[in-house]
C-alpha cells in the first residue's frame, strides 16, 4: 500500500526525532524508574491474568473464543506489564505513554519505537522479545505474537473460526508472556510476585514462615 507525501514527510520527521533522542533516552533510563512504576501499579497484571484464566477455561469447549481471550491476555499483558512501564519511564504522561505503547505494538510504521522499547526492556528487564523462544518453538516470541494477532484479526473482521491448534498456540504465547516473561522482569528489578500477579517490594515478606523470617520478625 502506497503512502501519501504527507505521510512520508511525517515518517521522515519522526525518524529524525527518534534518532536524535534514542541515545539520550537509553542512557537516562534507570532501573529505579521501572521499579517505581511497578510499585505504583501493583495490580497492573491482574486483567491480563483474568483473561488468561478465561482462555484456559474456554479452550476445550470453544477454540475461537479461547483464542480471542488468549489474544486479549497476550496484548494486554505485553502492553501493560512489559512495554508501558518503560514508556512511562521515558515520557511521564499517561495519555502519551498509552499512545506510544499502542503504536509500538500494532503500527508497522512505528517499528523504530518498538525497537527502542525492546532494547530498554532487554537492558533493564532481562527480557528480549526479539530473540526469546518458547521451549517448544523455533520462532521468536515476537513473531508468534504477530501470528496470533493476525489470526485474531481474521476472526474479528472476517468471522473466521480458529482451529484447536491456533487456540493452543495463542494460549501458549499468552502464558509465556504472563507466567515467564513478566515474572522475569519483576525479579530482575528486585521485586517479587504474590499469587502470580500482585507486585511486592517488601524484601522481608518472602521469608515469612521460614527461620530467616522469624529472625527478621524479632529484630
């Protein structure tokens, strides 16, 4: 699909702006900013986990519905638990952070911003969306995310149905984001989780019920 001269000029302008600020953004971003965002939004992963639970419940009875809920969990998890915390560390504005995150995930013309976010996520969160592969897959997780998005779109816009294989793939991708990658980032920045999704920064609570916990309680 061709683009208009105005669209081309806008892309050129955004490319120049990106190159001008990319190095500064990476250098100034700190792990403390990322940690602070997560601690201010301790339940940010709950909606994605709820959608993932619904996807698991639907998988055996309705593959198409199961895929849709897996795609919801996948995209909400990707945006809200991995990418948006980084964007907030860069721009400090709710509306702008939401817009940039949505563009980075869904707009092909914004690949440059996606790469910036992925680079910061790799350096500060220990997760590389471009190279990470699930144990039973030979494709990078980002490629599988795109495949699930394409299948989801065909269901929503053309009333297609999903096969059980499609639904299982979507569920595995969503589960990987929420059960593997999200906890990896949380652990990398010195926090931990309760119940799989509630973020906690109290270093002592993970020792409750242990001998070390008893010692801490007695201090």
